[in-house]
């Protein structure tokens, strides 16, 4: 498990941590979340990407850029847990 304060820190940790799921804040400093989602889709080992954002219109942009899911910051915490569990189950089925 890891944590990054900005997009550069996130990118620098990918090889070391090799995450299965990334929770990506739409407002993460540095690259846009859409740009990061698109970049992550190009990796050999593609982590699942959940974008967390405050604006509902961000969902369409995040999903169009390749994010696997979008969770609104206003959603109940249970929604995020449900999405993480669903993606984890997908990963297990693929292995």
C-alpha cells in the first residue's frame, strides 16, 4: 500500500509497489487524473483505477480516459468499499 502527494510521486512508486488498484483523486496535483488514467492504461501491468472526485461531470471525463470507476466525494463511504470489492473480485477472476 502506498500514498502519493502528487502525480510524480505516484508514478515513481508504480514499479516498486505494483498496485492492483489505485484510488486517484481527481484533484491530485501535477498531471490531470484523466491524463494519469490514460497513462496507466498503457502500462504492461495495468492497475484498476478508481477516480475520486467532487464534480459529477468529472465522472464522464475520468471514465472516457480509462478509469475503471468513478466515486463521488459526496457518496457514502460504503460506495467506495463496494467499488473496491467489485474490482478486487474482477482481478481474482482474471488470475
